[in-house]
C-alpha cells in the first residue's frame, strides 16, 4: 500500500472498531428484496446481460452513509446485488449514493432527508459497453416520499413496491440519460452473510460493465480496513 492507501485503511479500521460489528461507512441500513427487469435494447450495448431481455433477483441494502441520526440529512446509499447477471453464480454489485443528475453533480454525494427525493449515482465512472459514464437509479414518477430512516424505508417497501429506473449517463455535456433496466424493491430481506452482506463492485463486476480503476486502490484499502475493524472475513 502507498501512503494514501494506508491512511484509508487505518481510518476505516478505526471507524469500524468504534461501531462494533458495523461498517465504517453506511453503518445503519436495511436489506430489501427485489428484481431487475431488463427489457432488451434496439441499440445493443455490447453487454450480454443488458442486450437480452430478462429478469434478475436483487438483494439491496439501503443505508445512511455517515450514520447520522434521523431526521438529519445524510448521504444515502443504495447497494444492489443483481443475482446471476453474468450467469449462475456470477452476481453484479452496484454501489449508488444520493447525487445529482447534472454533468458535474452526478459525481457529488448530496445529503437528503427523503429516500425517494432524487437519484442515486455511482459517483465514480463506469465503463458500459465501451462507453464511459455514470450509472444512476431514478425514483419512478409519482413515487411516495419516504423519510430517510432504515425502519421507515423497510416498512414502506414492504407495504408498497418502490420502483427505480436504472440509467446510464455518458460523460460529456448535454448527454441524456439512457435507460438500462427497471428496478423494483418489494419487501424486506434478511441477511445471513458472515460479513453482514458486504457489496463489492470491484469483486463482482461483469465484462463490459465495470467501474473504472481511478481511486480503486483507495476504495479497496478502505473496504479491507472496515472488514478488519469489525472482524469480518475477507471476500472469497
């Protein structure tokens, strides 16, 4: 590790130790069940799981980024695991955070007091079918305003499915968001994972659909420090 990686590792480890068995970031959250419907596209992406119509089971974790108490605004997280996106046993993980929709604000985390007040963005760039840009989830028009509290989010989704449009916004000025799939969250889901259901986009990615390498080492160091701080097993 270089100096910045060591700092990220130690900071995340210390934060996780203070929080016991919780991650350094996004310590408070709720697990949700859902599915992702891929319609297929007339203009192919060159990514097998996006170019063929299909439906995939999804496990999601909605969380408060800094763990600030509700009703304070916080950066909100929506982590997604798309089961079998790359075939049996090959999931795809996405980490999304409340952000903007503009050319620059899509890269900036924005604190919110509602879980459905605006889009969730990957913040860092992805490469999708050779195109570079940002992946985002937009609440469907007419979505109910759900307060940004884990218990409230879980109860709201269990009572009424919440729908997001998963989109891709290519880099550059004036580029429109292009639909990828439709995400429906329809109930709470338990997790029995020994690491608390950790999501890792650098471990679970697919050919043609992956995060760029910028800041990769920093994020990996932070993940490792958080796991060590809460005594979680490393990913297999």
